[in-house]
């Protein structure tokens, strides 16, 4: 078996045992063991709370919320547009149909954009929060930059850069005002 070339003075294992055969290395569990308090806290935390704390679920919920808000905003913005040239000789119902012709497309377009922003911003912020182990202003700025770049993707590199800068600045202002 394994021969020692010099005496080993290990507190965890006996002198003749290979330290790399200990439980820590055999199972490849390098993390510290949870205390009984931490184990009890994990046991008492509901599954729903643990699922919602995940980045994927948080991003998906933000996307759904953004889509709903986008539908409402799209309808509101379309209703606030100046009316098109409407033939007044038509009946009232025909005039209403003509004025709200692009209502559905406006709602869907705005919904899709708000959902994109919600998914990218929330997902990126959650990822950065986990990686950096901090919830601070740089997370919001980087997340805003990513969301602005994705939203302006069709505008090319210059549009993406401008979207990144604009959304990052907006995120920084909002986070500063909200005192995060």
C-alpha cells in the first residue's frame, strides 16, 4: 500500500493512514459541514421559498410580470395616439374599429419588450448577486447594461452600446433614489 517517506503528524487521521483517503477527499465534499442550527433552518424553510429564491424562477416571474405590464402599457399608449383619418360617414362601430386597428399589435409588441427587459434584468441581477455575494449599485448598473443591450439588439452595435449606457444610467439613478 502507501509507504510514508517521513512521519506524518496529522490531527484528523492516524499516523499510518493516507490523509487523502479521509472522508473529505473520498466523497469530494470540500464545503464546511452545516451546523445543527443551519440544518434545522433549511428543514423549516418551505420548498416554495427555496424555489422562488432561484434565479431561473425569479427571471421567469419578472418576464411574466413584464408581459402583463407591457400589455397594459401598449393598450394605454395606443389609446393616447392621435386618431387616424377616420371617415365620419361610417357608423360609430366602424369608426371605433378603424381607430383601434393596430391595438392588438401594439399591446403584443410592448408586452414582448417589457418581458425581455424583465427576464434579462432580473436574471442578470440575480446571477451577479449570487456570484458577487452582494446586493449593490454595480449589480444594478451591469444588469441595466445587459437589458438595454438586449432590447436594442436590432439596432446593431452602436444601438446596443447606446441602449446599454442609457439603461445602465437609468438603473443607477433608480437604485440611488431607492437607496439600495
